[in-house]
């Protein structure tokens, strides 16, 4: 860990060599290593001098080849072990800020990050639940703090981001997870309904990115993880406004990822299918019976804890789009490979109604 030469005066922003960088270095060292696994008996370049014609001298592989083969195997095995270990260590002693951390996916992410040795700042509108969650993590021996934050308020977001960076010297991960849903036909949405969804799901993510991105650029490292949805990838009747916001989050994420790479900053979008959280209870419904909305979920929702593990698996591998649940993966494939079929299914759902 070295202090970034680009660090601002008075700020303790630190440059980090991430474990994945170390793994990448190990793998590239392996790639650069001379190949010595030529089958026994074939001539190999012995790295020595030149023959009388000025060409590199060659010799039969001979008895040393078997030894070289073994040493290559061990080097490869060690490299793979390092890469696997390094991925497992991606979150140890890292500083992670999670929005919407008091419940559902955000809470599960905070727990999983804490279990992997990260210092977690839990940020949520609901301070009471959030403090309870942070206390429970601390009781398990984790380092966790709770902050009240309203993602719709840019000042509130930048305060929490700035304080986290000042207190811990850096921010390694920002999980822009806070989000809400409203279900119903777009025909019955007033502009305030649209505005509310846009302010939390889109502006909330923009505020997080705007606050943390310059800090990560100064650090020369960091990972922004934006929680979108499967609704960002497939047509989603009765969730038109929600799908609009999640398409925006996906567009922001993949575009910023392309720009941010040169600064050493990573960006991923998460697209989960149906996850078992409080969202089913807390989401607003417009002109539809809540029971019909619940009944419309085609599958048993996926546990939030598994969702969190899947997300961190994708983050450690720096995946651009992290799909969570088999249903989400298949729906995405169907949309890409057979868009007409996916549109027909969505159209049928739209006609049938909730
Ligand atoms: N549950 C699913 O099936 C599902 C599927 C795809 C995507 N998602 C996305 O996952 C994310 C998390 O959702 P969840 O299912 O865990 O929901 P949840 O309702 O369990 O948790 C959302 C959290 O966000 C917080 N929050 C809401 N508005 C906020 C604001 N203005 N500022 C700060 N915090 C705020 C809430 O207090 C709550 O703790 C959301 O972005 C959601 O769109 C959920």
C-alpha cells in the first residue's frame, strides 16, 4: 500500500494494489514463463548459444524434460492456488459502503462483506434498522458502522462518502443498492409516481457515483457496484417505470465502466431476478390488488444471502453484468438469442394482466 502521488493535500487517500492485480500479475508471469512442456524427444530451444549457421542451438529434450514438466505443473498449480486465494481475499480489510443496507440484498451484502473481513459502512434511510444491523455485525466481531443516508439527497450522500473516506483513508467498494419499486399499469401512473422512482433508483445511483468516483480516481483503485435488475434486460409489463430506472442504471454502469478503466476504477451492474426481501411488502401498487402482484411472481424467490454471495463472486471477478438467479440468466439469454419470443411472452403477460 503506497500513498498515491496524486492524493489531495490533507486527505489520506491511499493507493491499493488489489488482490486481483496480484493474481493478474501471477498469471501473466506464468504466461511469460518459457514453455518447457514440449513432449520428450522433440528438440527444444535450450536457451543456450548458436550453432555454426548462426541459428539458436537445439537439443533433444532428454532427461531434464521430465523435471521441467514437473516444475511447470507445480508453478501452474501454485499460480492457480494464488489466484483462487486472492479472489477469496478480495474483500479482506477493504472499506465497503453499502446503501440500502438495513434490509434485503443490502443487509445480506453487508453481512457477507463483514464475514469476508471487510470494514462495512451500512447506509440507509431507516436508521433504526440500520443501527440494529450494524450492532449485530459488531457482535459477530466485524467492523461495521451505521449511517443515516437518503440517496435522493446529494448532500446526504456526499457527506457519508466523504466521512467514510476521511475516517478510513479510502473507499474500496461502493454498493449503490438502495432502491424501490412501484407496480401497476403505466396508464395509471401520475408524474409524481414516476418522479419518486426516478429520484431513488436513478438519481440515488448518480449521487453515489458522483460522490465516490473522484475519490476512487485519486486512489487509482475502487469498484462501484450498481444494483439494477433483470428488469433492465427484458421487457417488464406492469413495472414500466421501474424498468426505465433500471435500464438507466445499467446504461450508466456499462458506459462508466468503459471510461473508468483507465483510472483503475471498476464498475459492475447487478441484475438479479426475484429475491426474497421486504420489497414485496414495501413496494407500492397502483390500481392492482397486492395479492395478485404476489401471485404473479413465477418462481420461489431466491434467498438474499445467496444473492449476496453471487454478487461478491461476480465483483471479485470484475464482471460487467452480474446476473443473479438461473431465471435471470435464462431470461437474459432468451432475450438475446430470440428477442421475438421474449417480446411475445412479455406481450402475453401484458394482455393477461395482473
Ligand atoms: N428483491 C428483488 O426481487 C429485486 C430484484 C432485482 C433488483 N432488486 C434491487 O435490489 C435493491 C435492493 O432491494 P431489496 O429487494 O433488498 O429491497 P428492500 O426493500 O428489502 O431494501 C431496500 C432498502 O433501501 C432503503 N431505501 C429506500 N429508499 C432509500 C433512500 N431514499 N435512501 C436510502 N435508503 C433507501 C430501504 O430503507 C431498504 O432498507 C434495489 O435496488 C432493488 O431494485 C431487487
